[in-house]
C-alpha cells in the first residue's frame, strides 16, 4: 500500500513549535476564550497533522473549558467516570499529595478504544500542575506504521482487531483521583471490532489501531494473535515515534485519539495534580486502502 504523506500547512494566526520530528507541537500566542471559528479551524488542522497539541497559557474555568471543547465537536460520551457537577461532558481528575499509588493511565493505551465509536479527540486542561513531573508520553501510530517493513504491512493489512472493555471499570474504580458510575460495569461486556490498519479521516495518512484493549484478531485465537499484538505495541513505543509533553498550569493538551497511544508518568509523589478532561465524538475507525 502506498503511504500517503501530506505537506504541513503554514499557520499565521499562532506560533507553532514542533515537539519532535514524528509527533506533537506546542501552540503559543492565542486565547481560546476568544477563539473565532477560523482560529478553531486552524487549530483543528494543526491537530490533523501533528496529532498532539499543547496550547499554552490559557485561563479557563470549567464553564469556559466546556465552551472551548464543544467548538471542536459534540461530546463523545463517557460510560465510566462520574461527571463534574453541572457539566455532563467534563471529568475532574484530582491526585492528592498523599496519594502515592499508581496514576491514571500510566500504561500505554488509547482512550476508549474498545467502543464502537471511540473518541476522536481527548482534551485535558491543567488546573494544578506540579512544578516538575507528571509529563505525558505519546506514541505516533502513523509513524509506527510507516516504520514497519513491507512484509509486516502486508501481513497485518487485512487483520481485524477485537477490542474488549473487560477490566476497564475495575481498573478505574481502584483509582482515588475520580469517581466512577455505578453503571460502568457494562464496559466489561463490550467488544468492538476495528481494522488494524486505518487511515486518518482527513489526511488519509495510514496508522495502526492498537491499544491495551486489543485481545485478538478475527479468525485467530488469542494465543495466535498475542505475538503480533505484542510486537506492534512494542514497535510503536520506539523512541523515534514518540514525544514527551511537559505540563504547566493553564496548558490545554488535545490529541487525535485513534492515531496514537499515550501514557502518564508517575514521577511526582507528594505533589497535587488536578486536570479537567473531556472528549469529542468520533466515528468508527476507517480502514486504510478503501477496505
């Protein structure tokens, strides 16, 4: 299959600083509180190409964050977490200074990959951020696909992955940073099938669709699938496909969820961290190559 690459547009309404050669960028010099439709469109275009954006120096309360997020699209829904009072589309994650256990999302994953329509965009806003620590790692599943051999691309091209929500509720319920819905147990019974090789809905750039929720491939047993799954996940975490995003208070970080995996870094014991989270609705992942 021919790999599609698209020239990255030039942006004049903000300063954009790429984080690495593979993924991610910072945006400075804009105020999302006063963002026009044109500016939102330019940010969305930057997201299509860089997949992860850190928009610095914002001043948003929950109402303002809600308004900004909905400019990028409707809420995707969240079957697991209890929403913030007054906002059915926002969740607040609060890690206290006394909490020294695991952090939310410290294993490599894609948000809600096991849903039929996984979120297109995840957005976080840093309300309280440690002076040092709490960074987030991102791995480009587009760059990872492009880094595969032709033989491996051919092997996985027509595979359909089975993603399971089993265990997700228990994992989240064990965290102190937020509360979970009583109805969240339904996630254990959800399985969705998605192509392993997909393409971005706008740029058409191909990418892997893999996550911790991927259990097997259609037509194969879990034992047969496991070596391929483990190789693809390990391959995607190679340093040249990743970026490390450093947080600061007032940072809005957003990412195109189906094109990457991410992991939170647990390196700030004894420090408080508070973020707001929401997601933007997506559509079923699109198979690459017109399948």
